[in-house]
C-alpha cells in the first residue's frame, strides 16, 4: 500500500513540476511581449529591438528576465518550496 501511495505522490509531484515549468515559460513570454509592445509603442523599430549589440536586446531583456525569475523565486519561497 505504501509503495502505491509513494508512486501516486511522485506522479503528483512530477505533474506539479511540469505545470510550474509551463506557467513560468508562459509568464516569461507574456513579459517579453509586454516589454516589446511598450518599446514599439514608444517609437523603437523592430530593427532597433533586434539589434545586437543593443540596449534592448542585450540589457533590458536580460534584466527583465532576472527580475521575473526573482519574483518567481519569491513566490516559491512564500509557498514553502
């Protein structure tokens, strides 16, 4: 019986991890879309956004990703993970 419960727990844990990964990836895509949308709205061109080296491509996107990761880490801590 315990083996069955352990397997069920492992299945739930694996599913939860997969859902968290999907949630993180979706949130990161949303963040990138909002960031790009605001940059375009403020007058930057697609060429400027995709230029590397460039402030948007090489700095702003990576800083935003770090901040998003920090927020997700804080949320995990709040949930006891």
